C-alpha cells in the first residue's frame, strides 16, 4: 500500500494530519539487473552466469531463461536453434572452426579424463551470436549442476571472448569460487591474450586451467599462472 494511502480517516478526531506520502520522493526504478533478480525465474535455473557483461547476460538468457523478462530489453535475446547441433552428440561444438583438429582432439581427451575422475562435465561451444544453438544445448548436453559450459563468442565486440557458465554442484563451488571464474575469463579472454595466442590458445589454456584446479584436492581461489595438467 502506498504511503499516501495511509492518511488518517477523515471522520477521526482530532483532524487528520497531512498524508505522509504527499512530498515523498518516488522510489527509483529497478536497474535491469535488480529487476531480473527480483522477478521469479521462468524455468529451473540450470546454470549460473559468472560474467557480468551484456554478453554474459545474453548467454544466461539463452541457456536458462528462454523468454527473458522485459528488463532485458535492449540486450541480445535468447535463441533456440537445435538444427545447429551436430549428431552424434559431442562434447565440443566448434561452429567458428577456431580449433585445429589436433588441439580439439587433445581437448576432448582432457574433458573425458576430467569427467571420468570427478563426474564434472566441461562442454565447449564456439559461435557467433545470433547463430547459436542457444537453449537447445541444455537438453543436448544434459546440462545439470555438474556441468560447466564455455561459450567462445565476441558477441559483436563485447571485449571478452570467453563466457563461463558454471554448475552449482558443491565440489565445483568449493574448488573454484565465483571470483576464480571472473579472473579466468579476464586472463584468457581479453583481446591482448587472444591476439597473441589465438582463439584456440585462449580456449585450450583456459580449459586446461579449469581441469587442473578441479583435479587438485584443494582447488584454486584464483587461476594459477602455470596450470599443470
């Protein structure tokens, strides 16, 4: 109920004091981020976006909220294009052809080894928005709390190539806290690193860093400078 509607009843004695809300300053409108946080989810959240950028928001919308609320107006819309998914199912979808054959094979072995040892699934998608499978990859990969998805996409020049979406499993959260992921994206996804090492180097080295930390007993609070894998 608005503050102004709580003025005293006109029949009360002594005469009512002026309504408290007459000179009140209107509450500021929610920012898009706050509005999204305040609104109920439209479906079960499968992933937690850890990159607080427009591109990261678009990724979160595409994977976890197929129909984003009006607060996301002006941001890239979520899409669902299952026709872009390759069959049989694969752990790496390289739509941009950034990964040389040998490097992709090494990544597949690294991902398979990590999953066999820990149960944690790492999946990689390279794309150029809006040409993306979008939310279709949730069912395709069986995305759950034990899944980490790396999407490599410049999103029209967002400034960072790598967008990580991280499952909520306790072991993932304990070994790699939220700050780890933002630092990881900044270290390997910035334009200077990519210019020097290529998109393939950024993808491979960041995934190697993740595997190293998740295989470590203690995990990593920040990405190590020289990951061992």
